[in-house]
C-alpha cells in the first residue's frame, strides 16, 4: 500500500502532457501554408514530440530543427522529380523505404493513422522548420502516392462490420 501511494504521489508531481484534439483539415481545399503549419504544430505536439525534439537533444528520433532545408537537399540528392513534400510524406508514411544514414528505422507509420489533410499540415510545419512552408491542401496526388490509406480519410478506426440479419428459426 505504501509503495502504491508513493508512486501515485510521484505521478501527481510529474508534469503531464495535455493533448489537444487534432485539428480537422480536409484534403483538397486551398489553405494558406502558414495556417497549415499552425495546425501542423498541434499535430506535432500530439503525435511526434514524444520521439522528436526541435532544437533540443534527447529525443528518441532525430532533432527536427532545420528539417525543411534538409528535406530539400535529400530530395535533390535522390534525383528525378522527387520533391521536398514527397520526401516528407514518404518519411512519415513509409519510413522504412528510404532511411537517412545514421538514423535508425523505428518510426511509426502514419499512413492510415492520420488523415490526408493532417499529413499535409504536418508537412507544412516541417517545411517551416528551416525553410518556408509552401505546401497547400491541394497536394492530393502526393498523399495518394505515398500515404494511400490516409488519402481515403485515414484514422485508426475501421468501418463497423454490418451485422447479419437474424433468421427466424422455428
């Protein structure tokens, strides 16, 4: 009993992370990059900040300060028509497909976990870290290509299964 009360008291003394409800962002609508980046910050705080830090050491994942600029360089090094937005979406939805040297591959896949518009908002926030956010809600093709589960709406909850009608047994 004493041990339980001690740990309970310690738990009340520790700062608690208060999560805000995720913003609802529809994909396919024209939205200003700065508005998307602001919504992306809330999503980052709720979904990413337990592993990633910005400008501070100690996160499980890499420090994301300047990731917007690094994403441009990485996309350019990969060649072709690969863009910064494509790289950031791929990194969130298919993190094992292209792993940057020196970074362990343990990131959670966000494809299907977040909706397409929320992923676009996260991309805008990440672009804003070291670059200028330029993405808008009209990047539907890239979301469909790299995050197909999220492009259809996303979310972890599957549609309910329709119940079979009960047959009348006599």
